[in-house]
C-alpha cells in the first residue's frame, strides 16, 4: 500500500527513529495510508494564502517581494471573481491579460478608486484617464501568475497552467532600461561630487565607478563586506555572495568573482577598503526593506535628474553599459554572463562547467574603457 507522511498529533514512542532527541521535530508525525487522506476543497484565496505562506517558510525572497507578489495575485483573483481556480481556462487568462491594459498604475493612491472592484476601477479610469500599467508590469504579473499556477499544479489544486507562455506585448521604449552612451558618462563623472571633491558619503565617490567597471548590481556592491575584497591568484577581486549577515544574491548564478579593474586600483579602492574599521565597505548605507541599496538608489536618481538624463537611464543602466561594451569588443556571451552573474541556460555550463580563472576574467574586465575617468583624483587625494 502506498504511504505518505502527514502531520498529526500522535506520539510514536516505539519507533527507534524517534528515540534520539535530534529528531524531536518528528515526534508528532506518523505514517498513515494515502488512501485515507482527505483533501479539503479550498477556494482560490485560501490557496493563494497557502502559497504565500510557503514563500515565507521556504523561499529566499524578501518580505517586500513576497508582499508585492501577494498583492498581484490578489488583484488577479479579484478580477477573475471566481472561487474555484479550476474554472479558469485560457480564454479567461487572456481576458485578464487584456483587462490589465486598462487598469491604473498605483490605483491604491487615488481616493476615487477606494472601495471599488477592479472592474469598476478600470471603468472609472476611462473617464479619469490616469496612467495605466505598463507592458513590462503586465508581463511581470502574468509571469507571477504562471509561477503561482505551476505551484498549484504541483500541489494538486489545478491541472493546467493557462498563464504559462501567455503572450504579452513587448515593453515600450520608454519602459526599457537603456545603456549609457559616452555623453551620459561624461555628465555622470563630471558631477560636482568628482569635480569639487566634496561629498557627504564615501559611496557618492565609489558606487558609480564600481557600477561602471564591475557590471555588478547596485545592491551587490552596497552590501559588500571588507573581507569580500580579496587577493586571488595575485589579482584583487570582489567576491559576490551571501555568506555574510544580511547579504543576498538574486539567484545561485549570481555568486561569482569579479576582478577589480586597474582604474579602481589606481583610484585607491583596495587601500580605501583596507582603511575601514567596519565590517561593511559602505557602512553608512543602512538596511531598508531587505536591501542596502535603497539610499544609494535614491541618491543616484536625484543626480540623474539633475543631469537631465531621461527615462530608462538609472543605476541599472551601468550593467547594460558594461555588457554592451564587452559585446562590441567581441567577448563571448558565456564570459559576459559569468561576470554579470547570469545563467548560461545550459545544464552543462551552469551545473558542471568549471569557473573561469581570475587571470582570464581580469583580461575581460580590462576591456572596459576607463579613459574618460582619467581626470578623477585618487580617493586619498580628494581633499
């Protein structure tokens, strides 16, 4: 008879497995035949709550991200307005996708929409004409619903994921993050922070330089510990990982080693790190909603606006600039993905491929042009 484990308060004192105190968590577990298990029918919102709780229990996502996902799935379920998820089909999924094009952005911020159903909000917005969800946001909603439905299939709540590969409109040009061109970089690295050598925090000086010359994500840099700057095989490197307290990386592919560009060495980054008497490199950046990058992102957004840099250009644009520069130099996609911390979309490469040697990676890093930073004084000479 097929058996499964289920939770029930029944003490099994005869099983030697439970005699050791190290298995105390299993004291209230026992084996029952699968045929006797009765699965209670749950409505769509109850299933959603179980899914969200599983994200808290077993996922590595931050609370902010989980709450956002909860909000998105709740919105879709309210649009669907049917308790039984099994009543969903492809046509309904397409109707939901098309409906989202008319739904206002940040609807909860407007008093006019309070207390209304999603359908009534969309109808009212036809008159108010407030900005609607972008194509990029709608694509993200569909992807989150697809992930939720896949989980529901795995837990035997539904049989088909109708959101899987549901076509969506491509993002508009205004919604796409762009790379910086030379004119943009000239403006950024001639900010008063660099020309007057006066800045409130050390990250004002270092973060734009590190973003440009490492290709790392903003939070990966903001969360660095001093011991994450190490000499490996005679080459100074940044170690991107989540082994230290409150550190996190986007996924398993994001943990990596990035050799430090010679321009950063010239400007004294290693000496700056070694001079710190704190655990973290940028200890002035405090944790906010699970990220150390919050204040740095806000700061750069203000600088970006003051420089007249348009929509689609933000701190993440440095990663696009980094990748674009290497592509133009003819660097292989595999090497670029290694430095950016992306998956190679290949089981052989992702799971079994050996990491590149730092001596190979440093040659790629040095292809990033640092000539337009030649006017910047080393950190210790800034005063």
